């Protein structure tokens, strides 16, 4: 008997994308599945026909052969390019939804085989001083982790033996749980998804293929890193089970507070106390930088809070290579613990600064009090 066109079977047009083909298959499979139509031979035949069409049209190679040669391109009995397995009697709802809801059910049954679990990624928190972060440094760290067993080379089986196909899942790595006419796949409890069963486990790792150990690594921290940056060490994370690839190690950087400098991006900030006399008369002071002391000229009449910029004395960016600046904020220190002679001299100075010349000597104070006066005048008017 001649077969119907596969596109006609699924009720879709030629050129329909795979997503719509899957949607059409799901609808028809639900309708004709034998579990929903017990004893109905016609429904069983239609389900088999729908399943056959779906398997051909969702396989890119088979679909291309079918589009070019028709049924002769995919029927092995007609010299075509390979067949497909399974009749309606062996099909269940895990087959139906394996591709459509593979992520929910833990993956479809296509491909089967051993599921290798990649090792977990690890994080190591590293504290650095500001100097280390700015200049770069190499540090040795000790990381507790899982490493491949050196006795069984990560296989989990005792030397001279090997694992066998899991008797519970037949090597698929998954088993089905049926409730009503729904079947949901989950990881095989016997083999843990590996598809292999170890009957004679390694004495050292007890069949896990990995052992706990502490390894020492040398980490090179590039110059210019800052809090929140991280360095990835590929393959230095936790070893995978049964010889699976290892995860990665991420070194998370935290820069400790500094006693002098505060970092903001590539710029550094510091407060520099200056004497009352230097602020009034001007002069030259020494300012600390990460490269040593430098001279800074302070202008006459400098007030607290004035910012001076020392270009190129900041941090070199780890990404762009641009170098920031050092911003120096002056803080005028008020003399304390005065002697009677010093107090007398200051009182004499204050008298000379009062009177009509006060505005010239204290521009900020006079401007502030003028603003206060206008504020209260506005309130009373």
C-alpha cells in the first residue's frame, strides 16, 4: 500500500519550520496515542504513521532526501538512506515529548549514552592591598577541591576492571516514571546519569573517580585590578565524575582599604593637612604617591577643600592602559594647645583683619553672612 505524504500526515505545508512540525506532531500524537485509545487498531495505525512522519521531517538529512526523492529516499527497503526504529507498541509519552519538552524532562532519549557531569566551578576570594592591586602581583593559593583519582585515572573502577552498562537504565542514563498516561524522565538512581555501573569500585575513590585534596596554584594578578574583578583559571575547578572535564576556578578580587588613598576608577584621592601659615602665605609641601614623595606648590590663601591634581599619579587601567590622576584635597589645620604668647599673637592678628578690610581677608565668611542676612530679611518681609 502506498504511503501518504508526510507533510499531509502532519497537516503542514512543505517548507514548514521544525518548531511548527513539532507542534503539529504533539497535537496528533496526543490524539492517537495507544494509551489514550486502548484497543483501537485504527488509532494505533495513525499514531505510527504520525510518528514516522515526525521522525523523518525533524531529521535534516532524511528530510532533504525525502523532499528530493519522496519515500524512496528514506525507505531502506527501496534503497533509500536509512530507516527508523520502533513501532507504535513500543512508543510512550516520553518519546512524544522528548524533543518538545526535553529540558523539562531532563533530555530526550535521542542519542542516549553516558551523561558526563562536568565538574563544578569554584570561587576563591583574594584580598589585596592597594599597592598589590595597582602594581600587579603573583600569589600562591591553596584550594580545597576534588581531583581525578590517581589510582583509577578517574574511571571509578578498580585497576584491571571496567564499568559495565547500567542494568537499570540500559546505558541511557535516565529512567521513566509513569503516572496515568504521562511518563516523565529523570536521572537514573543507580548510575547517577552516567549510563555505567561499577561493580568493582576503586579502593581509593570508592567508585567516584575523584578524591578530595588541596592543591596549590600560582595566580598572576595583572596590574590595575579593582574590587569586583575576577580572574578565570580554566580547568582548575572541581574535577568531573568518571573522567568528565573539570570546572573552572574564579579568583574574586577584593582590595583592602588604604590608610592614605581612596580609589575611584583610575583616580586616587587623598587628604593633605597643611598648616595655617602655609595656607595663608603659600608654600611648598611634600605629597605622598604610590611611587614616592613629590613636591606640590600651594598657592597663597588656600582654603580647606581646595583640590590639586597630580596628573599621571593614579592607577593604570587593567583594560585600556590609561593612567589616572592623584587628586589632593587640602585640609587647613587650626592650631591647638596654644601658649599664651601664641594666643596673644593670634589676637593681635585678628584685630588687624577686622574692620573695613575684613571683606578682603575673609571673602567666603563675608559672603556667607551676607546671604544669611538676606535670608532673614526675606522671611520678615
